[in-house]
């Protein structure tokens, strides 16, 4: 006896999206048939639908009778979709007679997918392998539809990537692990948590394969029940739990790893390679948010969570101190730097670690550690003996002002007590050396010291403040006229910052060709505004006021105009007062003088005294623009400098004196003071006692002081600029090379012992002289330019390169570009070889005497000569500023041992 087995029909649950899609196709046909019978699980909870403006009723066809009842109840204005799992043998022809195409339609959700993606005609094999994908794409189609496919076959990357991005609420254009981590840190957390868990699981696995472990980790940990810790915070913890390089693990670190996996990753194992991929993506996501300014303001929460996670949940607070992202890591690195500064070794490596931390890129947090290391470098340089006041002044302008600028930044360097104490000890060492310089300068300033220094060089000259008009302004006025800007109280430290900013405004700096250094002048004594500024603008030592100064400048240069504070007020909407702008534009006015009082006013009003920018020295920027348009040279100078209030000792004030000087009649000079007499002293019959100590004052405290004998007060920077297109300059002037001392940009290298200088060489060595001005103090200036004939010995490596046949061939190949470049190439090579093959481009340019504007062109010529057959023997580092010389490649290509 045989028995008939019932027919088994495999059916699937259909989505509303598929029903809508098939109903839309039925409606679009426009035929008589208004019934669609689909083989599917007869389960429907969605109610009636409206498709293309038509009512569509969906019924559960659990039997033939149920289907026939639905037919009977169908209205003329509605369409009917029947979902049935009955085999064909259970349904009569009566059921099929009213069905579309007289058949039961097997639902193929994939068939509805291509039309969702524009011009696509099919789906790719990789996408079809994801048996859950069609339903998900139909169920979650956005209102505006999916992004059109550029291929005829819709790829999984395009479709599922678009689906994941849609569910996260982000742009799918550049989807990767970093973007997913960033999105889940921001507003995508809630939308992802709302996704069906089964679909979440499918997408996590797909994302892990497509975008890597970081994407899967971020999605999985966010979807986990109670997943309140942001995946970025977990990733930052993983960064220190699985560091690179791994190093030795502590017991606390291993235990913290286990806790993290158990509590936040569901006990899943993570390989070291996967951990590093998660960590690297997390770090990249945080750095991306930092660069974008954290527009949603959520990054702080992530950092706090990561710190708390390591400290409280994982029991390893030391981990945060190893992070290159978290704030405790920055503090730890700064403390290591502080220890290195105290020890006098390892500061460069410690600074590199500090600058490698994320915090160093924020809000100028890198400035104090950079300045600390610069000051440590300066302390490591040998102190050159100076035998005249002129030498003191030039040394102050060449590197002392840079020390003062760095000191001003470091003074309020760190809120951390341990780091601040290390900075404080460094500051004391720096100030001690600066005071020794001030004491030496004060000795030279004294009347007996002046007489001795005048005997050292019969042809010595000094640029007193009263000689600036004749020595600088007069020769430049014949080259388009001069704008003379006197920034009252501007010290050399302020000029360091200001010169950098002025250089970015389109003006180029000029310096005396004999020295290639900025000019320094010495203030009239005592260094007070009514004395020194009046002497500057009158061209002789005088005491006066603004009226005296206007008359004095007009006498020195007939037709000249001088404007003080009250003259500079512009009308509404203008940057410059009309009469100032007219004077600058008028070629008949040979010299236009402008006095800006902001710095001097601040020192007297207990306002801050640095840093100063052009924006705070209004209307300096507008003045420079106007001068550039008019073709005028700009002489930017001061009348005196100032010292900043830094825990100064108050001494008894003397009648007739000021904060930094007192009449000679009030008593003999004491420790920290100097008695100065002579024609450049404009008070008390040519005698005055001045403080050279920068840590003392007479009377009440202010923000800053001047009138004393410290180098910061006496030294007046004289900066000369022209617009970049200007082609002419007075004889003896040339474009300025970088003025920063070598220690500002590069580590200090040990000085090589050179053969003793011959008497003939000493005799031929030139001193820089300001021509045809009265001799008051000897000005001993050593040129920063290379000697015109650098020593070349047979055993000298650089000499062997330059004497090689390969070098000769390279010169010939370079042609006209290499004409006269021999000394430049030699200087670049020697500078880099002496520094182990690395140096900042400004250090190299300064050694070679290359002006700022010519650095790029000059180094391009050197690279053309040295880079044999395209090998990068000379190149720039990734920072675009540090030059690298590949010494091994240089030896190989030029065939020298």
C-alpha cells in the first residue's frame, strides 16, 4: 500500500517594501487584473497600503476559502495582494483566474533591488551572497532613494556601504573605520542602537570584513546592551593596553586587558594586530576631530571617558600617562622634559615626545616646551668675549633679544607644579647668564670703560639713537621716501615677534651688507621717552616733547611730517587718519614719521607687556600697507626698550629720578647700579646713576620699566623694509638672511677646533661700520656670513666632495644655474655635515647669507647640483622646513670615502 506525502512549499516572510514594489508594478500595468497572489508566509501586520494613490489591501491567504472570501469582499477601487503558503494543488482555478498572469508569483526580493539604484540592471554576485541584504535594502530605503550605482551590477560595497551610512546618518562617500568611529562618537549612536539586532549583527560582520577590525569593534560595542562607553574611548584605552612597540607588559596592564575584553567586548578575543588597527583608527579619529575643531563639542567627553575607564574601570591609571592623546600623557611627557632640563641632557628627545602628543597641537601648548629647550640650547652655547659696548649691543640684538622673547613665553609656562618648578630653575639659570651680560655692558657703559674701549679700535663707530636719521633714514629716503615708525618702548624681544609678522605682510627686510645683521642703536641716557625719542627724531641729544620732535624731524628733512597719538585717530570706516594717508601717498614728503605709544603706555598702566602683534599696535598694519602702495621704505624702530616686571626688588626712590635711574647727586653707585657721565647723558649736567639689574626698581611696581642700563633697555632695534618688488637700495645694504640664532631652530653642535688664526687674517678681518657718523662707542660686530674662503684640507670630507670629478660633472650639467654657486654649495654642505645631516633651512640660509626671498631658489640650485641622477641626497623633511643630507648616499654618488 502506498501513501501520498503532502506537498511542502518553502515560503519566506515578505517585507512591506517588497509588497509595495510589486503592487506598484501591478498598478503601473494598468490592466484588468487587480489581484496579485504571492507565495509567502501568510503573516501581515501592516494594514492597508496606499501605493501610487491607490488603496492596496493585503490579506493572509491561509486557505483557498480565505482567498475566495477576500475576492468577494474586494471593492472596485482597490487592489488586492494575497500572501499564501498553500501549494498549487490546494488552490483551484477559481483562485488563479483573477490573479495577475493567472499564477502564484514567487517573490524575488533581489529582482526589486536594481531599480532602487538608478540605472543598475542587476546585482553583483557578492551582494547576492548576502541573503539578508535584499530585505534590508527594501525595508530601509531612504525617502530620496539610494545613491545611483555607477555600475550595471550593484556592488555590495555600494549597496551595503550606503545602507550602513544611512543607518548611521552619515555620508557614504568615504566610509571607513575612522569615519564610523567618529560617527558613533557623535550623533549616530542613537540611530544605530535602534536598528534591529539581527540586522546589526549582519552589518557588523560585513563592516569588519570590508573596513577592518576598527569598524566592527565600533559597531559591536555600541550595539552591545549597556554600551554606554563610547567606542572612541575604548579605542584610546586599547592604544595604551596594546602599545606599539609592545615592550614589557606589567601585571596591571595584563589585568586591565582582560577586564576590557570581558566587560566591553563580550569576552571576544582580540589579536595584537587587531588591537593596533582599532587603536590606530581611534587615534586617527580623535586627531581628525581635533583638526576640525570638534564641531559637535563631544571630544572632551571621549577623553574624560577614556581616562576614567583606565583609572576606575580597568584599574590601570598609569595607562593614561602613556597615551599620546590623553591629557595625563602630555603632563607625563612634560615632566620628563623638566627632568631632562634639570639634568642638562636628553632635552631634544623629550621635546620630540612632547610635540608628538595631541595636546601640543592645541592652543599654543607647544610654545612653552619649545622655548624651554631653546633656552637650554642657548645655555649650552659658549659665551663669546665682548670688549666694547658696541659688541654688547650687537650680541643683544643677535641672540639676547631671542633669549628675552623665549623667556617671556616661558615665564607662565605650566599649571603643573612639578613642570613649573623645572621651568623656574631653568629661568633662573638663564637670568643669571643674562645678568652677567648686563653687568659687562654696564661696565663698558661707564665713563672709564668707554675710554678703554675707544682705544681698542681707532676706526670703531657706534650707532647712537641720535644717528639713526643720518645713517639709516637719509640714504633710504632717496629710494621712494621713508615711513619712519617709532614704536615707543619696543624692546628687541618685541621686535623678534614683530619682524616675523611684518615679513609675512609682503615686505622684505634689508640689512647692512657688511654684517648681514639687523642694526642696533643705543638709547640716549637715561633711556626715557622725553630724552631718547626726542634725540632720535631731532638727530642730536636733546630733551623735549612732541612739538620738539616735529620741529626736529622737519629740520632734518625739510617737508617731513610727524604724527603722534592724537594725530592717528581715523574717522569711522577708515583705518588711517586722512592726513596720515595723504602724507604717505605724497612723493613730495620725503619722510613720514609716526609714533605708536601702545607698548610704552602699557608699561606705565600695569597692562601686559607681551606678546605684541600688529593687531595690538594699531594702526601699524594700515601704515605698512600704505607705505607699500606708495613705494616707501619702512624704518621700524624704537626710542628705548624695557624690562618686564618679574618679581623685582623695590629700592628707595630718589627725588628727580624714575623707576630705573636716579640723579648722580643722590649718592654713589651701589651694587647693581652704574654711574654714567658724558655728552650722551641728558640730565644732571651729564651724570646719572642707572640700574643694570633687571630684578630691581626704584619705587612702586608697574608692568614694565625703562630708563636703566640693562641691555633690554639700552638696545634699540632698527629694522628696514621695502616692498618685495623694489629693485634698488642704498649702497652697502642687501636683503636680510634669516636673523634667528642657530640654537633657535636646531640643537647645539659641539664646536670644532680650528687652526689658530694668523696675524694676517686678523688684520684683514673687517669690522662693520656705520659710515660718517660721530664716534661715540665702538661697535664691534662679527658678520654672520660665511668667510669668503672656507678652509679646505686634503683630509676634509666636504673638500673631497667638491674636488671630485662627479661634482665637476654636476656643475657642467647644471649650466648657467650653477654659475657662482660654489661657495653656496660648500656652505650648505659644511653646515649640514657639521650637524649630522639635518638642519633647519633658516640655519642653513643664515650660514650661507641667503635672504628669505632667495632661500627656495638658492636651495633648488644646490639640490640640482648635489642630487645626482635624481637621487635625493639633499631633500626636505616631512615638515617642509628641515633639510636632510643623506651622507651615505653623498659618499656613494660622489665616490668619496
